[in-house]
C-alpha cells in the first residue's frame, strides 16, 4: 500500500538526518509532535484524481456533494471540490420540492446560473432525483387530488336546470353532440358528460346550448361552473344577446383574458361576469370541440347564473322595515336618514315621552309598534334589531321591550355600543308556521329603530340588511382512476420541465430513488397508513408498481437519447434481501420495456458496518451487468462518538472502512461497469465527523483511506 511506502520513505529520511547529526556532533535531536508528523504525512498525499488509473477506468467519475450556495461562493469548499473531484451532486436543490412552486410552475433561473458555473469549472453535474417520495412539493401535488368544496350562490340561480336534473335535456339544445352528450354520475355527483369526436377540431364541433335567461339592463351577472376532463382539453363559452358574443375572458382568475380556457384532469373552476347586452334574453353555448377524443364532465349542482344586482328574499329569512308597523303608538314618530334602510326609521324622541317604562304592566297602545309577519317553517328564530341612540347618552337612550303574540316581554337594555347604526342580537324564539305579531314597546325614549331581522340561521346581518338565501355546500371528489391520470400528468410536467432545462448540462440521472420497502423488500415503499412528513408524496401509491416504468420512459422521452439513467436505493449493503428486491424490481421495469442503465447504492455506513455484506452487495450488483455507482458514501463513527470525544483509533477505523469500500468497489465491479463514487460528506459537520477533511479543511486519515483505495 502507498501509505506503507510513504512510511518507509519517511524512515529513510529520518536515518539520513541522523547521519548528518553524527557528522556535526550537535549532541541533541528534537522529536516532532505527533500531530505535526501526522499532518506532514497527510499533506504528503497528492490530489485524489492522481490515484485513479484512467487507462483502465476511462469513464470513472469521482464525485462529491455540494450546495448551490457553497459552490457559487467560490471559497475554500469550492477549491477543494474543483481540485479533488470531477462530478458534483446537489443535495435537494434540484428536486421537485425545491423547484416546483405552489401553482405547479418552475423557476429554474438559479439552477441555470449554477449549471453555468459548474461548466465553467470544467466539472460534470449528476442529476438527483427525478422521482422520489421525499422533498416533494406535497401541498401542490395534494391540491391536484383533493376534493373541491364550494357553496351554491346566495342569490337565485337564473339558469333552468330541470332538463339536466331529469336527464331529458328539455330546453337545452345539442347543436353538435360530438361523440356524445349525456347525464352521468361522476364521483357521486350528477354531471353533464360531453365527449369530442376523433376528428373534432373546431369549437362548435361539440356544442350544448342553454335555455334563454332573462336579464335586466344595467345589472351584472355572474356565471360559474366546475369542469374536468380526462386529458388536457380546451373550450369556450359563446353567447347570444351580448354586444360581443365571443369575448376574451379571464376564465380562471389568472389575470389574463383569453378566447378559450384549458381544462385538466381534476376540477377546474370557470367563472366570469357579463353586463353588456343587446336583448333582454341571452343564451350561452358550451363549445368544447377544439380537441379530439376528450371527455368533459360539468357538475350540474355547481352550474349557476346569478344577478349580482338583484334584491332577494326568503320566507324564512324575514326582514321588516320599522316604519312598516301595522299599528303605531302615538309616542313613536317616523324620521328620515340616508343611512337608514329605506331611508326611514322610528323613534320615541327625548322630548316626547320622558318616562321610564320599566314596569311592562304599564305599557299602553301609545307606547308600542306592532308588526304582522308570516313564518313558513316552524323553528327557533333569532331576532336582530338595527338600532342607534338619538344622542350619546347611551345609558338613557338604549332600551325597549318586545314580545311575540302577546307572550312574555323581553327587555333590551344597556347594550348600545355606538352612535352608528348597528345590528343587535335580542334573543331566540320558537315560532310555529303561520301568522305572528311582533310588538316593540318603548322603555326609555331616545332609541332609533331602523330594521328588524328574523332568521333560523346563524347569519349575522350587515349593512342595511339583505336577506341571504340558504346556501348549500357541495364537495366535488376526484375518482380514483382520475387520480392516477392526475398524478401521471404531474410527474410528466415535472420531468419534462427539469430535463428540458438541464439536458445540455446533465447526461446522468437518478430517475427513481428509494423505491423498495426496508421491511418487506419484495414490495414498494408506501405512504398508506403512515404518518408522513410535510414533504412526502408517494407517486407509487397513485400510479402503482409501474410508476418507475413511467418515470424512466419520461426521462428517455425528454432527456438526451444517450443519457445514463439510474435507479437508486439505500441500505443495500446492510439489507441483502433489499438489494435482491431492488434487482428484481429492475428486471420487472425492464420487462415493461423501460431501459435502466445503472444502479446507485447510497452507502451511508459506519466503522462497524458488516464488510462481508458490503462485498456481497457489490457482487450482486455486478452480476446485473449494469453500471454501478456509489452515490452517497460517508462513514460515521460509533453512535456515541462525536468530534469532541473522537480518538485517533476512531479515525483510523474510519479511514480503514473508506479504504475497504473503495477497494472492494474496484475489485468486485468490472471496469466497464464502474460509473463512479460520490463522497457525500467531504467535510466534517458540527455534529458528525464524517468527512475526508476537518471543518477547518485539514485532511484526515479518511482522505488517505480513499486515496489508497483508489490506487488499488
């Protein structure tokens, strides 16, 4: 070994030195400190590439991990990597979770800058990783699969959907039904299914037209629908009765108007507003014939057209103007106010009746307002009153009594909080269906009453009071078969985007990483029944066992034709059954006509790792005939050993394990299968002394272990 030769050379130099000492008879020879002698020994080693025989290993790449920031700073870590290694692998910065944003788009500008710096340094870059369960933008991916929840409008739906609900299509016109228009159930919800034909290419090739909708000049109308398609689709809503019947519209709220909208697998919300009419009636047309062989589903419940300027009412949401009392006592007077509902309110002025009617038995007809109303549905009704004091003397201008149908009086007192008109909750009352009388009596004078609201809901009235209609909450699910398509599309969007951006700079990739389950190596990993971290997304749970087949085929499609594509996993050296399971999975993938060029083994090991198993792993991998890469080699000390208490014996054991792994790689992996070795932790961290260099960038014994292993 080279270290033995170096030690012999050092001994020879020492002997020569002593002969000189005898000649000059100085009588004293100081000993060098051990650490100085060790440093001189380590520094006597050359740069790592000098130990690689490129004649027998022409394609071997000695690699190292790096972060964007560390490399682009061009400090000591940059120089260390440039002088000792030929290939870089980033940690997680080239992965889905780092590059895909919340809306699915990718900003690759920083990656492009990094790749240019790598090329300038005359190094190669290894791609890691296209399809992994960790470091994914899980929030975005789950948003594609999650249910869509919406509430029906609080205004009346002006669209007659009876012909859809009973599947007769009465009032609806199929000008061109394409390959078919029908009413179906999609994920338990009634939907219109529209299928474009094989030769469909124009918008009217698949058209469904609505019944007429009556509109009022000067009013604004809102259209909403929820639509999905089994592949990327395209459509528009055309009109009859608008000034522009084929307008450019911001269909999805993106901020950019267009003539058409795109649809995808997974629910899309299409909404817009219209207000420029040529007639009192309009129609709209679903034009979905742009693309052939696309199936569209439109949720019937979510299809609405509402008048945003209409005043609505509901029999069980009751508003009463205070001035509309059927009986008005003489002490009450009507006044006007632009801020009051209907610009009118009722008041017992301070100078009219200055008697405090605390005793309700003293109330007379002169003191009350009586309101007649009808309840359609029996139930518990909440009473609200819009009120304000005449002056800022709140304690004396803030009270009244009320009752229903001459029942027990309720007193409202000491609750006014503002000089402004405010809605106050009075209480709840059980009312049967039918006619009722609400009586309001003065208690103190000086309280203005504007409007009364009765509701069975928990609605809190605002402003001058508009009766909200009951709103139904609807959940739109995505069928399981569609989830597979959605996930496949998301994977293709990611792989096509990253490979298109990197194909001029990267020619080797880990396509699939960590597919095999540790405990059941005949199976794939899964996130089912597992408490997952925030960045975990298991593609295989939606795409099945063939997820890797798809990933490798997509990598072939969008990358370079001669790219080297690897499958990567961990713990192969400690779990031989898992190593065999990965090899079996490689055979399965290739049996599905997807080509795999190589296998990467991570090898996060320790000084106590089983060397026999390491050798067995290399033998099994070599037998596949694939290119073999050690992708993340580092060697830890014992669990209870850190930088603080590590001994020289620990570092000697670490160097020995590094040397053993590298030597066995060259011994057991044939030359034509040796892709390379990547050192994952070149420099010690604050927590663990894993590296070939200390945190101060001094060489360690581990450096010698790697160098001597490479020289074999």
